[in-house]
DNA sequence: ATTGCAATTGAAAATCGTTTTCAATTGTCG
DNA sequence: CGACAATTGAAAACGATTTTCAATTGCAAT
């Protein structure tokens, strides 16, 4: 690893090693917060920005990539695995993966037709997972337009707004 | 429209009407900034937060939805149109759409198998568009051997480059 | 019309995730 | 060993978005 980084013009430091290791020990879809937590359990002196910078670095050297599910939190995914899509549960925030090979094929063809050079594919399905469907009894399944009943995303600890 | 909103418990106001109208006059992938600009050309007294709030409202009543392309800027898309994917050029920030029906079919099947209730699909291809490839001569493509097919309707929308 | 009240507004301040600044420290290479 | 660029930590800066708050304004019931 030290070598790998050196060839790219980066130095190895204790903090960096710790952060890299922690990142790869955490599973998939790691958030900075999670990584930060894990790292400072080992060494509380490691700074906020150092974790950030190194997470970025991991991406820069091609070992991970950002995954944003429009909820404001960026997650980071190792790139070692096959390309994959994500099921995002809007209720419990869980993330499940699925195979996207056939989809990537389609997109590749589509891109070629436009002389567009694809570098990265992103395929997401937002909805409600099996467990949450049971709990909440929500039924927005079919291809119908989502019910726009006001006051959704309940049960989740959102901002405690009650004013107005 | 006034009626439509009233039934949902919202009032119509001059600002609101102006903002709604402006939003629908602007094309696709509208940013708050663009909308704000357009609105305050008509009435400079309209506040920042009012535009924001109403854009959110447009989404809430189901007339538009957020489209985040991982570059920090949220765009808003009318929901009247067919579901579509986005080609996102990392160089010039242009956005081009493509049909995703076959892809949605696959995702729907995939979701059904997991008893996942899909509400929204997001399909993106990030890469370099035809024009930028010529300019920069970049070739970072993967699996794509870009046969120079007919480049048809490429509705390329230039975007002001916002640094970050 | 007049009234009551919740919805709405504008301005400013507050959040939140992320990035940058800066001085001090530490790898790496000659 | 030194020099020097890369790295670090803390704090401040940032940009997008949200909230606060007092003042205003639709709208429904009088």
C-alpha cells in the first residue's frame, strides 16, 4: 500500500494507514461519519478533516467511489466489486444492491449511439423495502404515480419541527 | 391552479403564481438559481426563501421532482414527462436525456423479486460527451467502442460551470 | 365589507455536509 | 543529515438548503 501510494506521489502516514484500513474493514456504503467514528475509537486525536481528506484520496486513487442517495449523506463504496445498482428504502434508509449488467449493456449501447464516453453508471431505485411495507402497510407498489399524501416519511427521526 | 392548490390546503399568492409559472416556462433540469433569476427579473422583491419554498411545494404537490446529479446542485424536473435517464458530461456539465423504458422494466422486475415497492427510478451515465471528447481528446471510456453512429437529437443544454 | 386566523412572505440567521486555510509537523529523497 | 513538499489538526470558510421571526395577506366565516 505504501508503495502503491508512493508511485502516485502520496506519502504514507500513520493516520492515513489507519483510515485506509478502517475504511476497508467497514463494509459498503460507508459514510464519513461512520469512518470518523471508527477511526477515532482507535486514535481520538485524528482530525475531522484528515478523515475527510483521506476518504477523498481513497476515491482519487481509484479504490472507492462516491454514492449519493439524494438524502444529503454521501456514502463511499469500494470499487472492487461488480458494478451494481442500489435499492434505497426511503423509510428505514437501508441500502440493498442488485445486479445491473443487463442495464449497463443497454446504457452502453445508448451511449455509443451518441458518441458519449461513459465512465460511470448510476442506477438507483428509491422506494419502500419489504420490511417497511409490512410495518407501515404502505402500498405504492404498481407503476402508478406515487401517492402524494401529505405527511409521509413519518416514524423516522426527522427534524423535530412542530412550529408554525 | 388556484383551485388545485386550495384543495390541498395551500393558498395562492402573487409570488406563488409567478414562481409556478416561471418554473413551467423554464425547461427541464431547472436549478433554484435559474428559477430565482427568472423570477426576480419579473419582480426583484421576491425573496430567496420564497422561491425555495415554492419549488419545494411544486414537488410536494407532485408536479416536479428533485434530480440530483452528484455535483452539489439540485435540479427540478417536471413529472409530466416519460421517465428518462441522464447522460451527464463531467467536462461541460451538459445533460442529455435518454429513454429508460427497457431499463425500468428490468428494475421493476428486480424490485418485485425483493418485494420492494419502487417509487422512483434514477438512471445516470457520467462520462464525456461527444463534443468534449473532440476538444480534449480524452478516451477514458470503458467497454465502449464508440462506433460513430448517427448522432441524432442531442438536446445538449449547456450549463454555467460552477466551481466547487 | 369586516374579521379572525392560519398560511405566506422577506430578511437574516442557522444548519449541515464538505472544503479550505494556515501554521506546525512529518515523510521521503538526495 | 537537510531540504522541501506532502500531511496534519483546528478553526474558519463555504455553498446549498432550511428555519426563525415578525409582519403581511389570502380566504372562509361572519
